[in-house]
C-alpha cells in the first residue's frame, strides 16, 4: 500500500505540474517536502540497493535511446571534460573545502561527500532542458554529461570510501579502480549491443521485442557489475547503439516501445523526485548533535562551492582548448560567453547523489561509527534540494535574460520538409518501378491512392510554413488535424451504434476501432 500511495501521489502531482509553469521535478520535490511530516504518511527510505540497480538503469536506458550518437560524437570533447574532468575536479574541491570548514571531518570522508554531490542528474537535466527549450548543442552536452558522469562519481566514491573506512586505498589503486570500471563497463556494453540488436531484429512479434526492451537495461547493468565494470556505462553504450539502429526494427515495435518507455519513465521519474522530498525526516533524524546554525552554515558553504566549482571548471574547459589547438578551432564553432553560463547553471543534482549517500556504511573497519555520516547525508540532501530549486526555478529566466537564441523552428521545419521531399521522390520512383512489373498490378484507383498518400506526406510539412487561418488563428496543419479527427470521430460513433444494435459484434468493433486509431495516430504524427 505505501508503494501504491507513492506512485499514485507522485503521478497526480506530475500531472498537475503540466498545468503550471513550474517544472514537474521541482513541484514533486516541493510536495514531497511538504507531506513528509504530515501525520499518517508512511516512512519512505531511499534504499540504494533498489535505486542503483533497479531505478537508475531504465532511466538511463530511456535517455540513452533518445539521445543522438552522432551529436554525442560531435560533442565528445566537452562531454568528456564534464563527465570525467569536472566530476573529479568537483570531488576534490568540495571535499577539500568541507575538510577545512567542518571541524572533525577527516579528509577521506570529506572526499566521499565530494564524490556524492559531484554528478549532475540525467533525469533533471533532460526534464529542465526540454521545458526551457535549450539549444540542441547545449542540450546534447548536458544530456551526454549526465548519462556518463554517474560512472565517474560512483568510482570516485568507492575509492574515497575505501580510504575512509580504513582499507588503505592509494592513488595507484584509485586510478586502477577507475580504469577497471570505465573500461569494463564500455567493453561489456560493446560486447552486448550487437547480439542484443540482432535478437531484437529477429523477433517477429512486437510484444516479445518490447518485453526484451524492458529487460535490456537491467541485464546490461547486472553483467557489467558482475565483471566489476561500470553498469552505468554498459547501459548507456547499449542504449545509444540501439537508439541509433532503431530504424531496423519493425514499425509496430517502435510505436509500442515509445509508448511503453514513456509510461515507465513517467512513473519512475515522478516517484524518484517525490522520494527526494520525502527523505527530509530521515536526514534530520540523525543531526541532533549539530547546532542548527552550524549545520545550516555547512550546507550553505557546500552548496556555494558546488555551484562555484562548476563555473570555475566550465569556462576554462570551454575556451582553453580552442586557444591551445588549431584543429579544435577549425572543427568546432566558437562558443559565446553566454553558453558556459547556461551550461554551468543547468547542473542540478538528483536521486543518484542521495542514493550513493545513503549507501555510506554505518561503521568503519574497526567498528567505530563512520565519521559524521549523518552530516554528510544532510549536506547531500541540502545540495540536491538547493540545486533543484535554486537553479531549476531560475534557469528559464536566466536564458530569457541572456536573450539566448532558442531552437529555430522554421529552419527545422524547412530541413524536415526537404528531407521528406527527397524521401517521397525515392518512394515514388520505387512505386513506378514496382507497378511496371505485372506481378504487382493494381487497379488504377488503388495505385492512385498510394500516390496520393505520398503527395500528402510530402506536402504536410511544407504546409506548416503556411499562414494561419485569419478567422480561427489555426495553422493549416492544425485545421487538417482537427477536421480529420472530426471525421474519424463520426465513423467511430457509427461503429459503436452498430455494435449496440448487434449488427456487428465486439470483436469486429475492436478491429474497426484499431484501424481508426492507427489512422488518427498517423494524422497526428504527420502534422505534429
């Protein structure tokens, strides 16, 4: 029942957020904070044994399949500098400042805190980027970073934790651990991606293909972890490859898969952000030994250092390579001073940081308590909430203040129209070739229908560039979509009435309604 209440409540809040200007992650966190102390609300502990292997892989898989391999490859340098370089930089900077500011906090434990708060969140980055309409290059960099940086942070955390609990970690051992996790995760992903894709293309039923799709992220994560590699990297490698080759599976699988994964991601994302807010009682329960103002001061310092370290890293990473390398200047466009500001500020933390923090053991090897574990949990929680609220709420106004150019919708529509025109010409040529063979003979009305479908598909995108209706204000494609739905709706009512009169049975009704549903979906996708 508590799990059902969590899912139902978070979905309701996420649905309500769609009617407000507040991004869903922020509203979910705020509501979670508000209800965490209401009487009768169950205790929702954030178990890292559940979040890391069961929640993180599907979310990363969904984001990975929707990302662009070609765009990520084009932005590999900034993505690498952020997902590896920045995470390690933030780990050391935050850890060192926490060591200096918090009395009695050993340096290894402080570095554990630094590794915990270093990675940005894939879900938050994608959700905010979509909501505020960031340019595609910045969106690609942020998504690529958040897909890969969890692996760096988890590895850095393991190395710092080994030193903190007394396992005698060394610099050489830490580098070896990092390379083993990174290389192992990538190798497992490379080994799995081709046979998994081969199996997907050989399965002929969409139901089986989508069942396999739901199992892939968990399988890739588990195999990589079994070989002591990064499960995160394995999932991302497989997801990006499958997304890049998605055109090779049949249309029914793609349609079904999109619907299934949108629902899965919506449920998981909603529950995850609600869980973040609901952790407040758990975090506050263990800090009674600290004075309120002291804890608040530590939280403010860590939050400020996390934000400042991002700017300190991003600006040199954006401009120094261009100054040092002529090839980079020739290959990449010159970033403006505004792009690093947005990239620096759009760095929210999320559930991965909290999950890693909750996995810190209660004791070290000699049986004594882990040094200031409860304070580390509080500082992590404060940083996550602070970045989600402060940066999430101000990112859109910041972009408007900087007059940052958004996506050029007209240019994108023009490119889409040109691509569709080329594809339609190829299809028309292929149709003429097929119809010239007597084995493919069709009555003229059916052949004309095929040509009309091609013509409609070719013209639909161009019509989006047309003028709005002077009476209704609708664009041409909006009017076409509305009229098509009205016609389909009229047909649907007739079918239902004939079923009620027992002229047709329910099985036939379902077949006729499915045909109309596919037609309506085609109309919507054709003009969307």
